[in-house]
């Protein structure tokens, strides 16, 4: 397994947001986390990505105990993340946001930038080349010098994926990548996620659009009230009575 989250529990005062949850993520797969609002999905992402330390439990990446490491340390080890509300620098250009995403892989500092050292020039060129390749991948090459604030919501979602890619991740945590966009745009983001998988990037996905999840996911984990209530391939999850009762219901049938 590339990633193992073992018996993760997170308590906030008297509230148990995650209760002894275990998930395993195999290299190259898409694992989707689903469940109703308040089920603990984003909390689980925060524990895996280093935003929160768990109250108890462990997180292992390629066998290494990474429990409680900060997000930048997780990024250095290969875990990148997007957010439901796009976390971009709106007043900067598209290429500037991508360069920031690559910062975790560069070594030069302030003095290198001020003095334009050979190392700084080399890393600047490498970053620019990688940024253009990434823009080609996510379909935003023509917007390279646009301020992020001028992009539509769907383009910003694509850019957020691009920023995550700039850190050379082994795993990308995608938190509702189609939130706030229309059905026609959802198909484009779905295709982009497939291309990430084909590129060899492992995906942990939170998404409420169930037809998209059933089409994309290799496996699905279902949370409800902070507990894992089911796990399996999409065809099994879609027929699980506990899942239908807790979450799917008419939304998936419709």
C-alpha cells in the first residue's frame, strides 16, 4: 500500500469527527470517500494531509510513519491537496501560482533570488518549463499570464490541480473538485482526473456527484457520523442497504 491511515480518531472537545477509521490506498488507484455532510470526510483529509494531528491512530506513507507531520512536510514526501473552496492567489498570474506550487521542490533562497545566482537561474528555467507542461496537461496554456481572478470557476479548478501537480506528488487529495460547476464542466474535470491516474498519480477523492464517483473510483469508502460504514468497489457500494439508507437514496437512483 502506498498510504495507510490506521484507526484514525479526531476529537474536537466533545465531538468525535472521525472514529477509528482505517483506509488503505494502493499505488495508482482512485479511492473515493463519500458520505453526507458532516460525515467526517474533510476531517479525514485534514488528518492524512497534515492539517490536523490525530487524537489517536497512525498515518503511513510507503511504510514511513508520517503521523502529525505538517502539510509542507507531507508535500515534501509526496502528498498534495486541492480544496473545495479553491485556494489560489487571486491577484497573481496563473504561472505565478504554479511557481509557488513548485517551491517545495526548489532549493534556492532569498539571496539567490536577489543575486540571480546560477542555481537560481537554473531553477527558474526548470520551473517555467514544468509550468508550461503542466498548463498543457490541465488545458490552460492560453491563460498562462492571466490573473487568476479573471478565470472562470472551472478553469480555477483545473489550475488548482495544476498547482498540486507542480510539487511532483505521489498522491493528490481532491476535495470536491467539481463543487460549484455545471454538469458539462464536470465531464471535463472527470476526464482530467482520469488523465492524472494514467500519469501514475494516486488519487484520494471526496465528491458528492455520485454518477461521477461511480464512474471514476476503483474503490469507495463510505463515512457516516464519523464512522466508516462500508468499503468496496462501486457496484458493491451502490447496492449496500446501509449506504443507500445513509446517503445514496434517490440521489443515485435518479
